[in-house]
C-alpha cells in the first residue's frame, strides 16, 4: 500500500528527485551545505575520506563493476560492524547503537 502511494506520488512529481519527494512526504526540511566544508558537514566529509583511503584507493583497475560493488558492500559491513571509530570512544557503530537502544523507553 505504501509502495503504491509512493509510486503514484513519484509519477505526479516527475520534475523532482525521489529524495526530494520523500522529504516532502515526511515534511522534512532539506538543508544544503557547501561541499568540502568540515565546519558544517564534517562527519560525511570524514566518511568520504575513509571510504576513499580504505576501499577505493586500494582497488585494482581490473575490478569489474560487480566485484567493486561486492567490495563496497564488504567495506560498509566492516565500517559499521567491525571498524572502531575514535569519535565513538573506539567502539563500532553497532556497539554504540546498542548502548543508545538500551536508553530508549520500552513500549
């Protein structure tokens, strides 16, 4: 049902991007920031740097598209489930998420 609603809305709003349409549906204001500006979007800039240094730069040119996608998926798994982040007191994002989930009220 929700998927059908989304498809109908997307067909009506061909001039806008899917992401923009979803923001409008959920009444979320999209704030733009200039690229390469760590003062306003440092976390994503750091992610791009880590992605480049630990995944993309170390790949060989001979990788096929499917091999590269598989490697990218592997990197995302390592990044979220195994890699320790200094910004999270050297925990993995999964460990931090588990801690935060414990603080949420039970329904």
